[in-house]
């Protein structure tokens, strides 16, 4: 086989982990990408969008790096201090920590953001529990480069490394300084180099409502002291946990640092270097804490620290504060600015007024309505106070840009915040639908003017974890989750209109009878159809504890924002189907959309039946027996004549489908035998496009190809044709629906997803042999088990360049779309 297949990542739908220190902005060298953790992956995401301006340009580049084996909970780019006393800037080294106490150091390779942009330098276990926060800086001390790294964890320890030779905690032989906080925790920490005096300070935000300042002693390569930092001051004032600290240079020999707290306030502190001078003033002064630093063969340095102001503008916990990088430059007319993010769903830009000597909240952005819980972090982007990016409690990203005096919401990537269990393509490949344990169902499609993929709707926001989904036709889908009800949804008119506007694809010629949208009653689970905006029930009082989520029609020129996705893109429910005794686990529909099958969790044969429903009446037409445990996946054959199912009972069952007028008849015509089938749970199955064979994937690490031999009208024989050992438990498999024309001696190709997260593309040759022809890059694959694989159907409106499109989802919360081509 001389032909070569190459794979390209088209899109990754994801969001940040729900951790307070899990988001940062990268260095200017690679255009300051958003950097955050998503499950076990480190994500670099460049969002260069300007949809509100005249050029209407956008560019989204997303790359994942799977260096960790546990959830990434702390992300921090290191900072370097120049020798001229200027402000620090982001370095090319990245610190990341996971919830198992592992600290990874990675470094940028080159100046281009791509799939090989990050290289792992070292990963080591530094805490017994989860890492809370990280920070690191580099600077020159007596012409010797010094690197400081600090981490705090759930083991109540703060560890500080002083490195001189190379950025490596183990090989350098450095012994960390360990500060034990007994039963307390350090929730935030920050290094700062006080220039020009060259003193290093480490500030720690603690859960005992206090801020502790540690001062670094002289750093000398010949004297590697593991106790370089000593406590110099303890600051009190906050009345609840202190969450974060951030520094900035203010004036010569004067620095500001801001602390945020769960007492809903932001306190701005001033740190000054004291000088010997006569002071006979009797004016009232703020109480100061002073401390001294003795330096060998040099003068003793004296410092004072005191409260400068208290900012009260938030109504809930304040999680982060960030100084504007351009706000403290000498010269020019730019003012000192501070950006704060809170759980009250607001982000405030505070500005210092030199004339009135006070802080003023000049800008407020944030979230209105929806079932959100505010923001963990907000930062200025592009080294400017004209762009704000924020990480919300749910992990969703928000991006605002100042344009002509108004803050505009920008297009930003979105995705699930919990494991994604199932995906399915619309029958013509116009969009992809996914469902997740985060209790949502989402729709992704290509934004035609820019050829970038985005979330176009969130048709279901439920109260139960979702497990499975299947498209019935281009306007209906069915979903199931951790409830006993199967729900059917229909596309509303507002979605169909906006979808055509954004993608250029018309899903329906007749939408006159479709509802405008959907809304969810207070404390309800069902999406109610809205046919008229005026007839929506208004809340009886603005003081009502529970207010209905009212639908507002949208006219979109760009993909919807997170606010609109939460409130205005729901699909109304058409029907609720009952019959299962336990939670719904699997669903599948036939190509014509006239039948679909559902299965639930079960531990007994009486509950392991497959329910078949007819879409014309939404009624159950059959209950298929054959399994004794949970059916894990089902699939109708492309020609509609068969239904294959696989189960935890290590068997597959094949049912024939026949029609007698309007009556549909099913018959169990074949079932696997223990001697020739898998020895462990069968997770997945898929039909070949010719409907003459199917494939199964199991925990026993094997993929098996089965061939149908029809011997007369009523005689069907199924035989195992080929077996391929993948070396790792196989969790998903899918045949490509298109015949392959780019590879010689290949009859069909199929994709296999492994428990390790890796995806392989395999071929079935003319002799029905199975061969692996492509293994995805480790960083391009998932970091956890692959749950489902689906090839995109091709239609006449798509450009036929011979390439294939594959979608995948996994337990790492990600939905990925790949383009495969042949060279």
C-alpha cells in the first residue's frame, strides 16, 4: 500500500476546567494565546476575532497537549524581568499542575503556534494532593540567571525551588524550600522583583484571611540555600479567604499589589522602600508594617507596607485581579487600571484618577441571566486595556473588545464541561450534535464566511446527565440520559433561519408551522414550544424566587455568544417516550429517519430489551430480546434491513427488519457464540457501507470483522472473517460511509478509538484483512477514552476533494473534528 493518508485537525470543541487558577495568557511571541486546562490536556487557543469591525475577520487555532494523566488545575506562564528595571513579560516556559500533585514544565519550540509548539521539559510529583496554584520568574542576580518556582497544594505545603543552571527540578539537584501551613492552604501566590534594589518578594493569599509576605535572601550559585525566603510581614484586613494577589510597579521605589477575597472586596496595598530622612510631621498617617533586609557588605534596606484603598463594587466573592500591562507606563496619557472578576457575574475595570486621588469603576461587563455562577478569572488581552477575556465558573470563555466606545462580545470557542458520551451527524453532514454528562446537547457547524467551526445552538439544557443522542432527520433528534424518559426535539424557526444565515445551508423549505423557539418553565425539565413572543407568560413579580427562562428571538450575523446559547437556542420537545425501567444508555436511528431504537441500563434480561419506535406516530412498535445485560451500542444497516446491537454480556445480536404494509416486523436472526466472539464487554459496532459486513470493538483489545452470508430468503449465516489486536482496550469503532478512492487495494476504511484516547484509521483489503494505516499523534488524539466516532456524510453541496471528515468525542470533555486526505 504505497498511498499515504494525512490527518489535519479542523476543530476542537472544549472549555476550561472548573478551577480558579486554570487560565492564563501566553507570551507575545506566539500572539498571546489563551492557555488553560481541559480535563488532562493543556490547551493553547488563539482567538483573533473582530466580528464587530468593518474587516469582519476571524481566526481560531486550537491545539491540545496531553502531558498530564490527571485533570489540569493550575496553569501559569513564567515571567522574566529585564535588566533595565522594566516590567516583567511572559517567558517561553509554562508551568502546569494537576489534581494528583504533578508539576509539569514545558517550553515553547519556535515562534509558531502549531501542534508541536510545546515540548515537555519535565514532570514530577511535588505534592501529596492537588496543586492549588503556581508561579515562576527568571531574573539576573549578580550577572547570574536565577529561576524561582513556587507551588502550593492540598497537602498544606508551599514549595519553592531556586534554580541556576537549567529549568529542571530533578536533574538540577535543587532542594525545594518547604513551608508548612499546618491545616491551612495557600490559595494564591505571586512573585515580584522589586527593582532597582533587586529584592524578591513572594506574596501568599491564605485561607486564614491573611496575606503573608516572604522576602528572598541573596541568591548565590555557589551557596545553594534551601531556605532563601523568610516571612517579613503578615497583613490582615480581609474577613474571608483571600483568593489571589497581583503586583505592579507604581513609582520609583514604590509598588502596588491587589488582593481579592471572598469577603466581596478588593484591597490595594502599597509597598515602599523607606529612606532615612527627618520627618517632623504630625499629620495622621496610615498604620504601616515595616521590615528590614540585611545584605552582606551593603546597606540595610527598609520597607513599609500599608493599605492604600479598599474597592467595594462586587456583590459576591472576588476571585481574581489583574493590572493592565499598559496602565503603568511612564509618559503618555494612560492611567493605572485594575481588572477584577467576581462570582456576581460581573467584571469591573477600576481606574485610578490622579486628580481626585481615588479609584473609579469605569467599565462593567459580564453575564446577564442564565444558569451561570459568575467568573473565576479575567485578564486584559493583547497587552491592551481594549480587550478582556474571562473564564467563567462553568469553564466557558468570554471575550470582549472595545470598539468605537462600546464593549462588543466577540466570537470565542466553546464546548462541553464534562465527559462527552455521544455524537451524531445530521443526515447530510450539515452539522454535528453532541451530548454530555454536563447535561447539555450542543450543535456544531461551520461558519461559512470564515470556514471555522463554532457552536451554533444548545438545543437541550437538562437536569439529568446526558448519555446518548441520534439525529432522525435534519430537523429532529432524540436523546436519552440518566432518566427513564426518551425525549424528541424539533428545530425551531429561529434556529433554521439563523443556521441558513451563518452556514449558507437551508435545512427546510417550509418552516411556517415550526415554533419560533423554546423556553423552560421555572423548575421544569421540558422545553416548551414558543409560537408567539407576545404570548409568553411574564413573571408575576420581579421578586419571584423562580422566574421562567423566556425566549428572545435572535438575528445572528456571527455565531451566538455564551449568553444566547444559554437562553435563546433551545429546541422545543415534540414528544416524551416512556417504557424503560432504568436510565437510557443507547439510541440509534435508521437512515430514512422512520425508526429509532433505544436501550437502557440493565442487570437482568427482562430489562435489557431494545425498544423500537416509529417516528410517524412516536409509538413503540417492538421490544427486541436477546441480551442479558446493558446494550452498549446499536446501529441500523445502511440498507435498512438489519439492526445490530452489542452488549455488556459480551454478545452481539442481529435482527432483521421486514415490512408488511405499515407494520414493521423484527426477528433475531443471528447471535454471536462464546467460542468465536469477544471475551470482554463489547463497546461498539459499525456497519460497512455495503451492508454485507459489520465490525465490533471490545475491552479485550480486539476488533473483529463479521461477514453476512445469505443462503436463501430465510437463511442467514454470520461468520467471523478477521481479527485485529489493537494492544489497548477498544472503545469505539466506525466504518467510513464513503468508498475509498485514494488508497489502492483497500475496500473499506474504518476508525478505531482506544481507551488510551488514541485514534487509529484501519483498512479492510480485498481479502477482508484488517490493517492499521494511520495512528493519530498523541496530542491530536484524546487524553482519555474515546467514546464515539462518526464519519461525516457527504452531500452535493460539499466540495468533493476526495478527503474525509471524522468526528470524535471522549471522556476528556472534548469533541474533535478531523480532515483526512490521501497523497
